[in-house]
C-alpha cells in the first residue's frame, strides 16, 4: 500500500507531464494567413449581398402593400396614400 502524503503534488511536475509545448511556426504560415484573408473577404461580400437583398425585399414588400391600401382608401371615399 502506498503511503499518502498530506501535501498536494508539485504543479510544475504536472504541467511538464501534461501540457504540450507551443506549436512552432509552420512554414506555411503565410499561406494560412492568405487563405484566412480570402475567407474573410468572401464573408464580407456575402454579408453585403445579403443585406442588399433584405433591403430590396423590404422595399418590394412595402410597395406591394401601398397598392391595396390606396384602393381601399379610394373605395371608402378617402384619399390615396403616397
């Protein structure tokens, strides 16, 4: 049976056994940075396209509602909305 000690194990020993050293710089670091930049650029373009489509859809929706509102207002004897 092992003798139990009352003190905690040395954290430096645990770190040296269980923590991996930092990853060294890859020879492809610049390539990875370029690929990352391409993904960021494509993401920005897709975001702008999505926002543009959302604005166009909202404007189209508002325009489609203006027609029936004007017809109902004119039928009631009111003035048409602009």
